[in-house]
């Protein structure tokens, strides 16, 4: 948030009035601490001026506690875990804390909900606010009772004096504190060893609303007089509109038509009429020939961006070529990954409503403030005239970073002068959303006679730089990410490129172990110095029974490990092969370490969900395309894991109270694909170096 915006929020005459009085605690990043600045920063009232407000907490005279964050809930259970952090510091039940998320009019700016950053960044900020509020209230009560703060107790949103039996509610004390408290770092937050609410498996706070269907997702929201929108899509990517005949659609009662450049949309009183109106639009398009997925990997290698070789990640250490020349054994392999879709249960949805020049949009996005900016720029209005509200959203997996659908709904609502709801069809979701990037990864390595890595060369084309560097100890390495043209639109996906890079790296480590005649586990441990990866490897292998596994016909065993974003994972799998080498994953044991655990049961759910989702990309998910068209743009043609694909899953969670909590929404997905690939080799003696594995094996 810009400094002027911070000044406005810090003016208690307007801000406190908007919240109904009481105590407001603002957690802010200070300008002098911001990564992009090097000076001391500006000051306000003798204190450093906050450059970015991250969150705030309000305690009202009615004793209601409300916390505000720009983060959003997309099924990762952030609403519960963040509430646990506040409740832990206020020494109260989670149900007594109301958390407002993702409302650009009520919440402070947040860059977005992505990158497994909610737990390691937002939870500590909320803790600082709540713990500072607790200490302020304790001190105020101590002043009133003429005693020491450490002689008092906090419980159930009250400060109690055990010696006198006196008690004051937070709301009573909050009205006595006549200013907005701005805080940075403080020493009041409770360490993980003393957590009482966090660290426990409390249920989802809105579980009853979810299972009874009362919870309103973006696609459920309605407004009086609302219309339903549809948008005309081109027949292929990049097609240009030549002409359009809207006359038949324009004659339909109650239908509003919008034609702006290549954009044509309709709004109607019901979905059926909107669909009919769209079908009555006669459009001609100019199309151009494009490649198919059969040519994808050669296209990727031949279309490296000449002005940006290696942009994003580049590591050079030691003398790689000389070390390869003198190595005992060398290995050179190429691995590929296909484009895959996010397949959220809830497609993109938005409800837009204009009131004169003020726009409100209810939508499911991971970046509400970015969508606010997009809407303001599109319609040439000030950002303060745009409000974006993100209700609990039906999953995203990194796929809802933008807001194209919100713009579409707003365009239709502006023309119709009525609220318009737009929900993408499944075919639109598969076609016009972005995909997880495909990629080509080339690995060349060398080892000495003792089985130690001496050289490592790793080149990733297109799929991305996340988890690019190897966690294994190697003195000579050359690691590069190469930016490449993509035939399809690409963007974030759960784990980003960490899935592709772990697939290539962990497959290659298994190939090296086989070339040396070493056990894959022993080979990894010999080359690992990171104790946290070693610990999860030992834990998974012991629970799996790695040392006692027995060879059997059409059975295979594999393992993989890795790290990214503060999480450490090891995965062991058992597979069986049916007729025509059909792969079935029978059992998965995954060990996970992400520091101090906030909610054990929900963390296990995240791990299990990541494993099941990872099975799809590992075994059979891939986008098929040709001439700018997606050929498998519906669930009947794009296979995702079904119930019968789910193996027996055992999770091991290592709770490290001595280490800050890291996010766990993404990285548990990275181990399953290489572990299955390595199990295929164990069962068949054949190396499969392409994801998805099933069609490559057959």
C-alpha cells in the first residue's frame, strides 16, 4: 500500500469510526525494512512510516475480535490456521475470532495467496498483532488495578486478577486505549513450544456450512435483478474477429449484447437464454496454423528466447566439464513434462455490479488487489472506486492468479446496467485458463568410484526455475533455466516447476544409482548433507520397509526426496503392473517436515491431497492440442485421478518446534512422480523419462 494510503488508515478519526471504535492494532512493514529500499525511510509522528500494511486486528467495545487479512481461502484451510494464530495469542477459543479475508475495501493490501507463503508470512504477522494487543490490554488493566501485568491472567477475551477476583473484558479495556497502535517486530509472540490453540487439530471453522451447502462460493452468489452472462470465444488461440452478425441475438427479449473489438458477450435473464443468444451470433474469424503436442518438445528446444538465455536462475560452481572428463561414470539424459490443466472443482466465476461509477465484483481469485487494479485500468476509473470481494473459493491450485472473467462480467454489467454473473463452462476452463508449463530438462552428471557426485549439469527449458538447484552435495555444477516460447498460455500451478525439476533430478539420481549398482536410498544418503532431507528419507524408508522389500512379478518399488520453500519431503511407493502395463500405485508412504505444525490433521489432508493430485500429472494428465485448439477440453476426455486410483496413503509428519512454520500447500506434490517412475524401472527394467508416465510406458 502506498504511503498516502497508510496515512489515511492511521488517521483514527476516520479509521476507528469505520470500525465502531475500540482498539485497532496494525501490523506493518517499515519502509526502512522493505527489501526494495536501502535508506532509513520516511517517518510519521516520530515513528518510521509503514510502507506496506500487512494486516490489522480490531477489538470492539462489544468484545468482538476481528482480524483482517488480504489473503484468501481457496480450500487450503488458511481461514482456520490463521484464526488459530490469533486465538493462540489472545488466549481464547478460535470461534471467538472473526477473520475477514480478501476484501479490498476492508482488508489491507496483499500481493496474493500463492507460493506457500500464508503460513510462514501472514501467521507471524497476525501473531504480532494479537500478542501486542494482549500486552496492551494487560498493561491497561494493571494500571487500573495498580498492579504488575505479570500478576494478571488472560482468558476468554478477559483480563483477570487472581488476587482480587476482578475481571475486565477486552472490550471494556479497548475503549480506554485512545489510539491506533502501529507495530513492527516485537517480543510478545508465543513460541511454538507453548502454543495451545495452534498445534492442535481443530476442525475447519466453517465445516458445518461446507457440508450442509450453506457456504456461498463465488458461483453461488446472486443479486436481485441479476442477469447471466456468456462470452463468445474464438475457434482457436490468436484468432482475429473479421465480422459478426448480432441481429438475431439482438431481437431476443431481455438480451443485452456487448461488442467491443474482438470481445462479444451476452447477458440474459437466465442461463438457457444466454446460451441461445450466444448461439445466434454469427462470427467469422481469421485463423493461423499452429503446432500440435506431437511437435511440442522440439519446438521448445528450438525457440529459446535469444535475449534472455538463462534468465531467472543460473548457477555456476567449479569446473563442470573437466570434472565430467575425469569422472568414473557419466550419464546424460533428457526428461520431458507435458502441459496439464488445473481442473478446479469450481470454474472461474464472477458477479459484477455497478452503482454509477463504482464497481463491486465478487469473484474467486488468488490476487484480489491485482484484480482491483486490472478492473480500474480496464474501465479507466480510480482504484478506490473498485471493490473486489473474494468469498471462500472452490480451489485454485495456482490457476486463479488473474481476473479475466471478472473483467468480462463487469463489461456485461456495465452495458446491461444490472448485476451480471458469469461462470465459465468446463470447456472454457480447460481452454482459456492457463496451463502448467510443459518442459524439456537435460541432465548430465558424473560420479567417482565411491559413488559421490563430482559434476552436475542441469538445463531446464520452459517449465521453470523453482527447485532448480540440487540439494545434493556436488563440488562442480552448472544449473540453468532457459526462457522459451510457449505454444500455449502458461502460469502458476501447485508447486510450480518444482514438480518437473524434482522429476528429472530424482529420476536421474536413481539412474546413477543403478549405473553404480548401489541401492537408491544408500546412494542418496551418501550424497546428502542436509539433515532435514536425510531425516525425512530415513522416516519414510523405515515406515515403508525399504530394506525388507521383496521382488515380485509385476511389482516395483521406488523412492524420491527433495526440498523447496522450507519444506522437506521423502516419498516411497509400491506399484503393480496390470494388463498392457497399466500402472497402479498400491501404496504411498510420505514423510514431511515443514517446521512447527499449526494443525496436524489439516496438514495431513494437504499432504494426502497433494499426493492424489500429483498422481494425475505423474500417470495420465496431459493437454492435447493442435492448430490452436485444445482437443481434450472436458472431463470425459481429460482424465484426473478417480477414487479407484487412490492408493493406501501413510503420512509421517515431523513436527519441528524449533523451526518456524513453512507452507505445505505445494511441495508435498513433488515426490510422487519420480518415485513412481523409479518404481517402474524396478518392476520392468525400463526407464520412463516423460510425464505422464502411463502413455510413455505403453
